[in-house]
C-alpha cells in the first residue's frame, strides 16, 4: 500500500527552512557588506611607508651636505642587527 502525503505539514523528523532562516542569512549578508565597506575605508587611510623616512631623506634648505643628515640611516629591517 502506498500512502501519499496530501498535507502540507512536514514530517516530525524533517527540517524545513523558513522565513526566520532567510532573515538570518540576509542579515549576515548585510552585516558583511558594511563590514567590508568599513575595512576598505580604513585600508585606504593606511600609509604605505613611515613618514619619518621621507622627512629624513628630504634635504634642508642651505644644507652644505656635511651634516649628520647626509650619513646613511641604519638598517632596522633585520630587527636592529644591521645589514646581512
């Protein structure tokens, strides 16, 4: 005998997605959109290099070239241990 389910209610062990599940997923998508937009705005503000390096490389007016500004800057890229 074959019994056809003519009712629209799911069986007791069957899980059905509903409006609440859709709203949760849609809310997460909206939150992700605003989070990524904020991250991009903050990343655009990040400076690519330290500003003090550019200021140190710029010669001062009237500098004859024999001051301490013309000496090479120590290399701190290896954690302070000098060049490799």
